[in-house]
């Protein structure tokens, strides 16, 4: 799976969203031309008797944002749904006459380190999603091959599998979703 490519020309920060406003914040940031990345995980859940794949945020209320400059960062902070940026304290030495003390400065991320983080997450999502492994025997639950036995040949991106279904005594490769198979 090709993971997201982090643009090293952008300045990367961590934004926290307001409770229950994550999607609205993502839409507002994208409308402001801010590059966003929110790591997500997949899980198979049962809803109303059907198995479906649910993608949820891996880090709750956290979004990685890429901006061009300080003005673009101010625009991102003001977006609806964005609570604040992750900051760290530094000593204020801006002008004479100010009261000495620490001020909060947004924590800037290293683009190369963030790219390594994204790559590790992408590899981890494919290696062992929901406990299904290559070579494992499964039964097809839905579609034209329902109730046929199969063997997992490959785990593909976007929660897909390639399985070998036994048709007329010969294995035939078929691509399907993870929710369409049941482990034995």
C-alpha cells in the first residue's frame, strides 16, 4: 500500500479538535487549503446482523496539519472545530519591558519524522488487519461464492483480500472485502 507522502516544504503541526467536531474541523481546514492527515484504523463490526468495516480515528481529536507560513497557521487555528495547537513553553525575549516568563509556542514537527510515522502506520495496517493472515482458511459469507471454503492468498490495501476459492476442484483467485469472509 502506498502511504501518504508528507510534503517537506510545508510546516507541520498538531491540531486538537473540539469534542464531536472532528469532521467539521477537517472540512474547514481543507477549505482553507491546509493539508491534513488523520491516522485511521479499520475494524470489522456487526451492525443489524451484517458485518461492516468501520474506519475510526486512531488518535482521538488529533489532526496533523501542513501549512505554508505563519499567516496560514493563524488561518488554520481560526478554523471552526479546531480547539488549539499542541504547544510547548519557551522563555519570552521578544521586547524589553515585558514581564519575564514563559509563553506557549506551537510545536513544529519534523517532516521526515512524520513521514516515517505515516509509513509505519501504513505497513502496520496491511501486515495484520483484524487477525487475518496469508494462508489462513476462511469461508466466504456473501456474494456468489457464499459458503464456499477459501484460503487467503494476499492481503490488499483498502481492507481487501485475495482468496483462492475452490471451484470444480481447482483454486480460483477472487478479490473481496474482509467483511465478506469468516475465519474458521
